């Protein structure tokens, strides 16, 4: 569980943020703060993992507040101003969200925080990341990475095809964002509209990849070299 606080001088913004946090199973909101002074006082006596932080607030800005912390938790900026993004990332924040923030974009940010939290606190022999959450059909759905066979891009949406599910999960997300979520280990882009799990490949023939008895996906020339390097070289492909 990731303990977090929300810091914003706008009550409506805090309400929306609290609602988003409540929908994510691994987040626990432990404090709402209407300014940086209140947040600083809370952090003096309590330990948290993640701070959702506005920038433009009366008295002390979010940037000034973050710079003042000696033992910094993870931070996700949520602000109406794009102009502070560079300075925010120079402070090693997890993400920088510009209001209004969609739930899908919020979820992407907190998934990054969860990845970092797990990496930072994991024992050295920790396994690779095993799952992540996506928003599909008005629900947060846990996706087991080892069950993914392939991912199909459809403009602003993707379909996540799972080994033991007759229906793919449809979620609003780009294929590039999913590539970043998965990382390069175990997955490869093989077409502008497809990512496949390498261990689910049954056979490769010319410009087609077989993933199951009834499932084939296209392989484009542009992405083929990356796949050939993984499976052993183009000379081995019929």
C-alpha cells in the first residue's frame, strides 16, 4: 500500500484528487492539505510515500515546498501551469500532470509511482514487475504481465489480449505508453499496431507471427530486425 497526501489550495481540486485516489487499490490517502504549511507540519510527524502537489499556492509554492524537504517522498505535480514542468523534473518528480487531468492519465502517473516504490523497497532478489492496472469498462482491472500474448493499437485505444481470456481488455491508452509500461524485457514491437510477448510466439514465417492455433499478427519490415535479434537472426527465419 502506498500512503499519500494531497496538497492543493482549491477544495474542488482536492475533492477530484481524492476521488481518483480512492479508485486505485494500492493508494491510501492519509491527509488532505490546503497549503504547503499544513503539509510540512504533517510530514514532520508522519511518514508518507507519495505527495500529490499543486504548484501555485499562496505563501509557499509547491516548488519551494519540495526544495525545502530533506527527506523527500515521491512527488507527482498536479498543476494548471505547463511552464514549471522542466523545473519539476529537475527535482526528480515522478510525473507532472496538467489540469484538467483525465483518470487514464492519472493512472499512468500512479503506476509509475508504484513501479518506483516497488523497485526502491524491493530486496535484491526481487522478481520483475508482475502486474499493473488499467481502466477498462468503468473498472480498474489488474493485468498479469505473464498472461499477455499481444497488444493491439487502435488509434486512442489499445486491446490487451490475454492468454486465458476470450475477450481482450479495451483501454484508452497509446501503444507507445504501453511500451513504456511493459519495458523492453520480454516484449517487442513488431508492427506500428502490435506488441507481442516473445515467449508466446509459436512460429514466424515471412511477415506473419503465429501466437496460437488461431491467432496470427503482422510483422512489418520496419520492426523486423529487433525481433530477429531476439530470436536468433534473420537467417533462421523461413
